């Protein structure tokens, strides 16, 4: 049997029971590997449940820094008897199984082609602790200790992490170090180490940060100046407002008065959340809500109002598997169409498409500026994969002294000076009208905001020409938006090619890796990463300049594909779809194989016709 | 309804209030509602109340939902910003607007369809949160714009214009507001201006969630025999608990009353509501008493009106959230953005 041998390049998966405290132990392991200078990208695979159900933590250790899910498992840490059989079956041939050997298991429960590493974790924990909760929690640290020796992670790295985490809590610090060493000592006395897969110090983490997209989005909203947040709990977006609250408590409390420069309301439902955001945006505060697909469905009436009445709104949509309740704890990019065209009548909305926590930060901050500038709803379309998993990414940056773009808000002085105010009048040619905020001027600039049709001076009107003027202006505004949103990023192939690929959001790390893999197979593609909708002209040009452009995304129906075909009038046959939608994050293996197959088939067909 | 444009010209002898406005400065566009509609009387009462309160019109934000009543904000306070939102969702929009700028006065105008059917949840939750606002429901028990269907406040056994008998129990918005913690609850009748104007003034001056249910007969679809929301029915069954005078701080009190006849209730801003009691034993600062009283009288088919309950020292959502005195919408990057150095520290903690 050939063992898997790999330094700084393997996948380790922890199978746990949720509510057992394993999440923090697993995160500790991932952080320790990163402190060794080796990139890790972990993913939580968890149920829609609080306690007692299976949960997994899959960590990809990859010196090259590919953060996409790889697929396959080299080492399984099997801590959950409920899922034992499927967990064992998932290990790659030649891989490793780590388990709690306190209770003997029949040989039929193991595989011949997998190296079995049993550590009596329960025995060790029970001997050291009497309190049941401590036994459980420290058992997790004990297995992390055992794994650290097997995989060659230095003890000092953990000790430093503990010291940072338990600063000022010396007793906790001491007991964690003790538990870690219980695991380490057992392996050192009883087993051969390190294994064929292991970690070796490297220098590939650099100044990157390790964080999740939801916290990053929340921080971006704090930096971007959101003062009103209204939300309703829904997986996987709940941690956005929660993190917003945490950061606000830290950064937005007036030191002199103790008063808050923010207001957060947990609303009674998504309809009320978006209603509050619309009210606050109408009244000149930067406001946001965070939700997921089902929440957007409930919000669509208000989204249409905000589009038509032209009110700044920021919506963070952390997408999950749909339709309906769908897969609440799994990932998809399946709300592209429902957000781009949300609400009845002719509507179009701006979507920002962050690829990682770094961009969740920048795009969320930018969304607030764009909302004010464009006076319309702006969606930040993240998903569960980026939102709820920690990811290595570029550190956050903020230009010192940068102000906010509050858009076209007419002041009392301008009104007093006699500047003409037509709330829905295009005076600058960019489709964006001027607005006034309630309370600005005693006699000038007041208007009635409504969802019904109106003339450029905000007077109720059902006249066809008034309606057409308004709808055409909204289109013009949308065109303006295409140049204000984050622009697409192109990666050219090493040699000229007629093949292109378009992708976006959380697909990005897997796509980058797939492009490298395809290149080694002499398959070359130019790649364009979309960062937003509406599409600027560069998207059109990219597609025109290639014969075939694959569109890679994580939904069943090729929603971005449809959006491109619909908005840019391309023949769908030119844009083959590469779709992954089982709820797990897309992998480089999947993308590379799907694209290679079609490129090779096309090459063969061409040869035949020649 | 009239097609005659309102003359813009004001008579030079028109009285101005303390902030220099005439009553006409509080008017809006010509109403497009049916002639005799109760809602127009309420609009007139709002105009009168704001003028008498010396409120600058632009310091009021008026919000509404959808329906006949929700059209009315166009017909008063033309110099105020208005927002005709979506059906049943005015409370959430008003809540957000209020959070953005606590310096303005918020007037929510809604109807029985808007607040008791589609918007019952938002109505209830805005009351629970104590959003500072004057929330007026123009209650006619019927859907006017869609031509005469029963609304959720129509009494069981009442008859529609087409002769249908309503079999559903009515939603009692006053009862709900009392139960859910509104701190100023009143009921009035659009045909009783003398009662309605001081009630609106008290609601605007109130420091928390103020709710007024105004029975406002629909002359076109719900003013017939068998209706319990008609002018005749309400006049015959109106049971007022008190008569109210509203006095601003420092105002000289000239009328004298016999002892025990009046109760003065001072609100947080120093304004005084002087209640001339019509029912000697009614205590409007006792929520439980108010709820019982309402239940008993409603069982007898009486429409109890007047100031039913108030907590004179009520606080609001801003107090609960400890929000800045300074309006949130006036903050900018220097006050809101933690800056680059703080970000460096955050980055360091994430490595």
C-alpha cells in the first residue's frame, strides 16, 4: 500500500458532533498551521441544528495558497460515531485515520488501505478531569496536541496562540497548554511520527489576515459609515449584524457621553427590516440590512419601491442553497437573478460580487457610497462559503482621511439661492437626480415620495410621457452605475487563445487553481472575474474577443449566464455553462475537468472538420 | 372633491402663530377624496393642531401606507416631506426615518385596512418598540379605494352597502395598542373636531408611541343603516370619557374649574393636557383600568372616545437604544469611521 506523502499539501477533515466545543479546537489547529507560514483554508460543514448533529471542519493545507475546496480527504479525524462509516469511506486510498481508541472497534470498521492512528482520548481526558464539560472540551485540545506531533506542528506555535487568546486568564492558559501536551506526549511515547503528510515551516502566509466574510462585511459597513441596521435572524447572514454590533460597541460609542452613533434594530421580519432601512435611507442615514435568499424574497416589494422612489439601500445577501428553505447551511450562488431583477415591473439592481473577506470589507463600504451616489438598492452578494468560513486574504486597508460620497443632496443654501429642484429630473445627464432630505428648508425642496408614477417634479402623474421619461432616466442611471461599480478583472492566458472563462464571487479561488491546472495540460483560457452588475463595456468586449466563453457558477440554472445573455444579447451557445450546485463549495478539480472535457471535445471536432 | 385650484394668495390680516406662519401655510394640495369624507376633517384637524402648536411645517415628516387615508398626507403640511410607502408598512419606514433623525416630528397616517389587516404586525411592533410618533388611523371599517369591501375593524354583524353581514370579529386597534405598550392611546371621531384637535396636539407633544384611532365615516361605502362606522351610529353611541384642553408650557390658565372636575397631566416637554372629566372615576394614567373600561363599554356597543391612556413620562426607542442626541444622519466620516490605525490593529489581531 502506497501511503500519501505530501508536505504542506493535504486535506484534513474533522468529523465532530455539533455543540461539543470542537469548532474552536479545530480553528486553533488551522491557525497553528498558518503560524508555521503555511496557508490553510478551512470550511465548516454544519447542519441546521444547535446540538447533537454531525458537523465537519475540512481544512486544506496548501503551501501554494489555493483557498478553494480541493475535494477528497487525506486524513480524517473521526470523532463522531454517528457518521463513522461515511467518514471512513471518504478517505483517499493511502490516507490516514485518526480516532479515539478508548472503546475497541471491530476490524470491519476499518480500511486496509488507510493507516489507522488510535489515541485513547476519552481515557486520557477522564483520567485528568472530573467535570464532564471539561472532559469534553479538553478532549478536543488533546486531539489537537496529538495531531500536532503527527503532522509536525511545533508546540511553541500553540503556546503562543494560547498566550494571545488567554491573555490575563492565566488559569485557562495553563490548563490548555497542559491538555495540549497530554496529546503530544501520548503520540511521542506510543507512535511513529511525523506522518507522510505533514507541515513544514514556510513563508507563504506573509501579512495576510485570517477572517470570515460576515465579520469583514460588518467591519466594512462600520468603516463605510452605516448608522442604522435593521435585520431579522437568518442563516447564514446572522453574524453580519452581530459583528456590526460588536464593532459599533468598540468604535461608535461617544467617549464623552457614552451615547451610540448607531442604531440597530432586530425587526419582526424581513419586511420590517428593509422598511426601516428604506426609511432611514430616505431620511439621509446610511442604512443596511443583511439577509439570505428567503429574506430577499420577502423584501422584494420594498426593493421595488426603493428602486422606483430612488432611495439608498444596502443589502448584504449571504446566499445559501435555494429554492424555498432549501439548504440553509450549504452554499450556492443562486440569488443572482432574484436580486438583479427583484420586484415587479421593470427593475434592475446593482450587485457587488466579493470573492473573499477582504472584498466583503471593501465592497460593503463601497456599497454605502454607491447607494448614496446612485440612490438605489445595492446588493453585496456574498455566500455561505465566504461568509461563514475563515479565509486567508489580503489585510484590510483604509485610506486615512477618506470621506464619504453622500451623492447629490441639495442643501438649504442651494435651495435658498434659488437652484431649481426637480426630484426626478436629470439635470446632469447621468440619470441621477438630486434629492433633498426632510427638514432641510422651511419653504423649499419638500416633496412627496411615492411608489406611484410622477413627473420630474415629483407630482403624481399617469401621463405616458412622464412615465417614459422616468423609466428611461432610470436606465441611464443604471448605465452610469456600470462605470462606478468595481470593474471586472482579467487574467490573460500565457498564450493567445480563443477560449475565455467568466466567473465571480466565491468561485474565484477554485477557478484560479483550475486555470493553473489547465495550463499544465496545455489548455489555455483568458479569464474574467466579474466584480459587479451592471456590466461595463469591458464584459461585452471580452466575450466578443473569444469564440467560446465558459461561465462558471454555483447554481443549477446558470443565473449569471442568463443575466449576460439577457443584458448583452449574446447567443447562449457561445457561453457554455459550468455549474456546480450540490451545496458544497465548487472545486478546482470539478472546474478543470469540466472545461478540459469540452475543450478537448471541441479540438477533436475541429480536427475532424479539417 | 373639487377641481378648483386653491388660491395661493393669503389675506394680509391672517393671524400668524409664534413661528410666523398662518394657518394656510399648514395646508397641502386640494383633497381628491369624496365630498364629506371623514378623512378631510382629520386633515383639517392636523393642520389646526400643527398651527396651534407653533411647529415649523418642515420639521414634520409625514408618512403613510396605501389607501384613502394614506393619500391624505398630500392634503396637509405641503412644506413637509412626505412618504407614501407600501401597503401596511408605514410603521417600519417611519421607524427607520425616526432612527435616522430624531430631531424631526413623525406623523404616521394610516387606515384600518393598512394597519389592522396587512399591516397588523408592523403596527403592533412599532407600538412595542415605543417609536416616538403620532400614529393616526383613519378608521372607516371599509376598503374605499377598491369600493366597499369589509375591513378588519368592521364590527361583527355590521352590514355592508351591498347588504352583506360581516361574520368576522373586529380587530380593536386601541385594545392592541394598550396591550402592547403604546404610551398614549386615544380614540376620537372625525366629526368631533373639538375633541380631536387637542388629542392630536397631545400626541405630537408626547415623548413615545402615541396612537389615535379616529372613527372616520366613509360617506360613499359605509354611511348607511346597519353600519357601525356611519356618522349617525357614531354620534348616537359616542361615549366620551373626557374633554381635553392642550396647553403649551408657560401658557396662562384663565378658565377655572370646580375641584375634582379637572386633571392636569404634564408631559415630558412641559406641555399640559387638562382633562375635564366626564366620567368621575376614569383615570387615564392607569393602563389596566383603561383596558377594562374599553372592554366593558365595547361589549355594550358603545364607542368610547377621548384620551384613554397616557404615560406622561414615556420614553422612546432612542432612549432604549441609547442613541446619540445628535441625529445619526448628520454624522460623517470623521465621527463614524474608525480610521486606518484602528484597522491596522484589527489586521494584527487576525493573524
